[in-house]
C-alpha cells in the first residue's frame, strides 16, 4: 500500500474555538515568574559553590602569608642560632684559656 492510495481519516480535528487576544494578555501576565523567588532559588543553588571558592581562596591566602612569614622567621632564627653557637664556642674557648683560680 503506497502513500497515494492511503485513505484519509473520517474526521480531521480543526480549531473551531475563537480566541480573544485580550484574554491572552491577562493569561500571560499571570504566568510571569516571581523574580524574587527565582533570585532566591538561584542564590541557594550558587551559595555552596561560592562558599567553597571563598574557603579555597582563604586557605590559599593563609598558606601564602604563612609561607612568606615562615621564610622570614626561619632566616632570622638561623642568624640568631649562628650567633648563639659562635658566642658559646668563644665562651668555651675563653674559659679553657684562663687559669683556674685556686681556692
């Protein structure tokens, strides 16, 4: 059976209702989304992402600051330790070279 010999259905649906265009405008106005509700919903969805990124940036900033200060403190303490060791060696050698007092 080819398409040219197909029989058409006995009833073909047609649009018989007359639509008043003024009624469409009022329906459209009623179906407008609540902008504030949409904003709240989007903010709720975005909030966890925002908080995660904020936490990541905070941790990165803390690591950077600690690393910078750690380097400065490490250099300062190394210098102080070298002075301490030098002074301890000088004091030890100085006490060996001075005669002990007799009691």
